[in-house]
C-alpha cells in the first residue's frame, strides 16, 4: 500500500519533471546537455519554479506529496526488513544529490551557451500543464485528494509521525543538498566528479557489459565453442561418422576384390569354402 501511495504521488511530480525538462530543452533550442545551460531561472521564471517544485516533491521536502509517500515506504521497510530501509535511505541521498545537481547547474549561475542566453519562457500550451502539475505535486499527498483517488484509505498526512524514518529521511535530504552545493554551486563549467574511478565505473555501467562480453561471451562461449569443435571434428566426424565411413569403404574394397569375375578364382574359393565346411563338420562335431 505504501508503494502504491508513492506511485500515486510520483505520477504528479515525475510527470511535472519530464514535461518541465522538455519545456527547457525546447526553450534552449533543443539543447539537452545541462553543461551548456545555466541561468535558466532568470529567463524562464515560471517554468523554473514548477521544475523546482517537482524536484522538492521528488527529494521529499517536508509537506510535499513525495515526503508523505516516501515516509510511508521507509516506515514499512523498517518494520518488514531493515536492510531495505537503509537501502531506501541511501537511494534517497542519491536522489537528492543528483536532482540538486540539476537545479544548481541548469537554473543558477551563468549561461554557458548561446542557446541558454536566448532561452525564453514557454507559451501557455506548455506552461499551464506545468502549473497544474506543480500544484498537485504539493497537495496530492493530503487526505482531501489522496483519500479520494488512491484505492485504499488512510495513507496520507494523518499517518505521519516522527520516528526513525523521518530522521533518516531528513539526514539524507540535508546531506544530499550540502554535497550538491559543495560540488555544483557557483556555476561550474564541467562536472567536478567526472574522470575519477567511481564516475568512470558508473559511466561504464559498473563494467557489467564489459564483464558479460569478455567473460561470458568471449570466455565461456569461446571455451565451450572449442570443446564442441573438438567433439565435432575428432569424435563425431573423425571417429564416429568418418570411422564408420572408412570401415564401410574398407569392407567394400575387400569384397570388390573378391568379386573379380574370374571363374577360376571363384572355383578356388568355392573349393576352399567346401574344405572348411567339411573340416569344421568332421572335427568340431565330434
């Protein structure tokens, strides 16, 4: 139920973030690199405000919809499996960090490209849905909406209480904001965390694809292919198929020599065969 409640609140602020990102990309002449943006807040105030509201809900700023649903998940995880609770706390920290990175890099500081310098507020077709979703991103966790739209009762403000989930959530929130401010406040021209071993590992998807290709595809399949090739070439083709074929050819060659068409030879063979029959009949039957 907590997960379904979070799915419900998530629908509003995640839709807001996706549409807000699209509006910013459109206003920046389809530029999608955040390191070529900057200063968007002063050029697109309303769009920027809605995106920041969506971010606040996603990182669970208190009294936004995402705060109540995330608290419900952490509370359930703490009671069911503490390992999942601490994983959730770590994910909350990462979410806050990377979303605040976007806020600092895109909306504040100086413009880093011609596209950012000429960005303008989007029209009503784009802006009105953003404003509606921004309102719902804040209030959808409250009972007067959640109790009517979510297919179960009671997972809203009334269920919130101070406890371990709240303190862990707030700790992750504050730490994530501080770390993002340390690395990305002040309009940096590039990612200060790029180039190190961790960033390279993340950029290479933790080397999972490399491991799969080198070890599983080229390693295991290569060894397996060699074994199968050996079996095919030496055992199946060489001994079984090829051996039987050579045996049949040898027997055929021998029999072909016997069938020479020479009547004298046939008479000699007939005589030898007759003598053998008499010999075995007389001496072995006694």
